[in-house]
């Protein structure tokens, strides 16, 4: 992997800020965050869920992945990251990553899928790069629970069900009416410290 230079990083930041300022892209990201949260927790669209941190951003590479891992180490909380194409953030996401802190380290599963049971119950997170073939389930008021093995039942059918449920949620009246609060949160590091900078986007 080519190391990112400072000029390359500045150019990437500028492009990401430009893409994130697009109201259509903002609305698309917000709808996906809410749809994934509903699928994983079983909550309604208007129910907050402080237990589960889901963020939408751009495909993680170079330092952004390390910054997100550092944030997980600081507060010992899992994070789900939905990654969009910086050149077309109004399109469906291209990646789903799960960050799991444990024993002072953070494991990043950078290629995950959502699996849905046939009874339309809570969906599960299945990392494709988990050497132990485990999966993760949401537990109210607690951390994600890692379960050994793959979900019981047809794996591909569960993936198709999850994709179909997400598509239905994204088209629902509740989610199409959602509007972004127009604040952009950017993780940055400097002088050995991690900081979150919040910027109010133009209307």
C-alpha cells in the first residue's frame, strides 16, 4: 500500500468535505444509518439507541481507519461504519466495517454483511474476515455479543433478506422524510491526542 503523503491527505479531506456538504448525500447517509439501526436493534426509526454507535462516512483507508480504531480504544465502545464512495455518496454504500475493542486492542472487521432471520427478527452482523467464523448480535443496554459460528440457516438467503429489508426501509415514508441536522463530525489527531471537530454545514 502506498503511504499517504500530507498533500494527498489534504486533497482527500477537501474532496470528502465537498462530498459531505451535498444535501442529497447527507440525506442518503442518514437514511442508511437509521435503516441499519432499525434492522439490528428492532427499534422504530424515531427511537434513539445510545448502545449502538453507527456512523456513515467514506470508504476507510490510510489514517481514517486508524483514527476510528483510536476512538474505540478511548471509550471501549464498538463502532459500525457504513462506507460510501466519496465520488458518489448519494449511491448505496460500498462497505460495512465493525470495530470491536477488547483487552486494550481494537479488531477491525472491514468486510461485514447484515444477515436477517426468516422471522424478521433482529439482524446480525457477519464479518467475512473473522477467522473464528463468528457473528455479532445486538443486546439492549450491553455491548454487541459475539456468537461462535455462522448464523443458523441459509447464509445467502439471510443476506438477501437483509438487503430486501434495508431496501424497503429506505423507501418507507418515515425514512424518506428524514432530514440531516447538517452537522459534520470529523475525527482528527494532533500532538498525540484525538479530537472530534464539529462543523455546521450550510443549509
